[in-house]
């Protein structure tokens, strides 16, 4: 946990999850925290950061083979073109992490509305500030709609988890 106003969390290639206290401040219940952690665990389980690093490295190697003597302008153009292509790749990873994270909640009997509530918090924090084609994440409202559709198709048995509630309250009390 990093003490910062930043509303963010991310998974590192080594399997660690970094959560900023700014996002903890926004959460209202343990289901939202489990949704957040489940999403990041899905990134780890699916090795998304390693795949992104490998894909980026392969792209740069390919570009350097084609343009063995790249001048500054060409380097900037090719780097930006590659970055825009990578954004669609990472949006796919985000949707996969949303789906897998949601399934973790459902499998463990945790209210899947925690995932939609998390999306609502992110939407109220960020709105739709960045157009989707420039963002590494799908538009939050679209993510929320996608998750709501998935929930409506699933049979969910919710089990109240007082231990998770205690942990959530303890974390909230620290930040």
C-alpha cells in the first residue's frame, strides 16, 4: 500500500500488487476491495505485464530491423504508432481482468455488485476524461455495462464474510 492521493492500483510482473491509499479512500465496502484485488490478481494469473513487455520488446526489435538507421523523427513516429497499437492490446487485458476478477467474486460467494460499484467509483472520480482510443483501459461506463450484463447472466449465491469486513475496516482505518 502506498500512501498517496492517487486513485490507482496495479499488478507488477513479479506478482506483487500496488494499491494507492487514494483508491482505498473511495471504496465503501469489502466487496469493492475484493473486486479491485481480484482484477489485479487476474492480471497476474494471466501474466499480462509479461505479455505486454514481450510484445513491446518484439515491436521495437522489429522496427529496429526494418529501420537500421532510424533518425529522430522516424523514431518518434514509429514509437507512437507502436504505442497506439499496444493500447488496444492492453484494453483487451483489462476486459479479461474484469471478467476473471468478476468470476473470482462469484466463485467465492462475494457480491459481484462490488465490481460494478468499483466501476461507479472510478467513473465518478475520472469521468470519461480520456477518449478510449488514447487510453490503456476501456471507457469505464462501458466496463460497468459489460460487467452488469455478465452478472445478469450468472447465478450468484452470496455469502457474507465478516472476516473480510473486519480486514476492510482495518485497512480503511489506517488510511
